[in-house]
C-alpha cells in the first residue's frame, strides 16, 4: 500500500496514533544529538539522522524488572504501561537492529517478556530526504509497520503490515513512479562500511586472522563494556535478585562479553578468561557465528560501538584493520 501525506496529514496521523499508543518521535536534544521522546502535539524535527541511544533498549532495557517475590510467597509481575509503544523515526540501520533482535527473542525458547512488548508496538521508519540539511537517507523497504519517505514535497507512506495498512487507510494513494525513483536513488548509495565488514567476516570465517592480531587489539581494551551496551544487536544479560522491603525483586540486566566476569563460573574457572579471547569473541560472534546461525552478520552498520569505544577498537575500526592487513 502506497499513500501520500502532506504536513497536515502527517500531524493528523500522529495525533491519531497518540490516542492509542505511547508515541515517541525524533527530537533534537540540547546538545545537538537526537533522541526519541514523547510526542507533545507540536512540531517535531522529523529528521532521520542517527539516534544516540539504541532504540532496541525500549523493548530490552538495561534493567528489566521480571518478577517480585513477596515475603508472603506470592509472585507478581510488574504492571506494563497503559499503552503500547509507537516508535516513529527509525532509520534503515535501526530498523534492521530491531528486526535482528526480534528474531533472536522469538527463537525457541521464545522470550515472552520481550515479545509481549514488541508485538503490541508499532514501528515507523523515516527515510528519504530527512538527513542533516535534507541529505538523502537510504530507504528501509520493510522491517517496520510503515515507512515515511520524504520526497522533498510530500511524505510517501508505504505500509508493510496489516497494522500499517490500518493506520494509513484514510489517506490518498501515492505516486508509484516517485517511489520507484526514490528506490533507485537509495539502491545507488553504497554503505561506507558495509564492504569492509563483509570482507572481514569472510576472512574470519576462512580463519585468515591469527591470534597475534587479537592479542594486539585486545591490549587496547579497558573493559568498559561500552561497545556492547551501545550495540543494538547485543542481547546478553544476567539475572540479579535485589532485596526489597517486602520481598525480592528479580531483574535482568545487560551483560558485556568484554567484561572479565562475563563467563566466569562459580568454581572460578573462566572459559573466556583473557582479554584476547573476549575481544576475539565479540567480533567472531557477530561476523562468524551470526552468519552461520542467521545467514547474516550481527552488525547492522550503525557505528555506535566505534563512537562509544574510548580506545578506538569498535567494529568498523577492527574490520578496516583486518581487511588492510589480511585481505590478499
Ligand atoms: S556498528 Fe557496532 S554497535 Fe552497530 S551493530 Fe555493528 S557491532 Fe553493533
Ligand atoms: S568499548 Fe572499547 S574499551 Fe570498552 S569494552 Fe568495548 S572494546 Fe573495550
């Protein structure tokens, strides 16, 4: 389904969505970065520039309260919010990140806590001429309920799910030829880092990268965990029990495979007991294990780990180094 919206239509649509959902829209923050914040009924920046925080955290938060065990022996799960989430304004990479962890949490044994939040939510992509100074942002062409594509005059809206079709039903049909032109423009844009990540993945799968490389790289890691905590496709967590005044609260909290305690066993044995093994694992998981399990790398090319890493060993930096040193 293809529709065309003008600015008034867009506001009408957002107003309608805000009745049924907790609607978050892109806003420019005081420091110039972007975040998804509750829609307040007024103008939003509607910019498709990257978001600082990973949006997957809205469904898989850093601390996720799971259950409260009362001193009377009764278990109670936390009440969810009144309305499901509607996220408006995700770019192609962030939509890919949500799709990646959707598949992970839906695999058996399915994660009911994640899926409950996620299946009730509405996801809206934002692409086309919505970058800084109206720079073109590649189209998502799926992975959301509907995609808003700025064509410099209007918003084209393409629905991919029944829910997306429902919300767009009242708006006029859009021009197929304009959409086709935008698709061609989008497919002509080469991702700056995609080639290096794919080539590094092939080299790692062919075991062309020696341990001495990982020794060098891992010596730079200060074990802050920032790369994992910033990454939209990292899904590792540990479970924490905390005493409350009337029982125990069980939560899951994000874990980081770069931290020393990540796989340490109660006996003290740690199968990932060195920096070399942990750094190698972080990259191998995304570029070797994920392609084997899912048919694609676990890196959706968002660049957050490169921005987060204080010592310059994020995914893009490492892939560039692998390619320059081992691709013959
Ligand atoms: S660029 Fe880094 S943070 Fe982004 S998906 Fe890839 S590994 Fe994760
Ligand atoms: S962000 Fe960099 S320094 Fe921090 S844990 Fe990750 S690789 Fe190590």
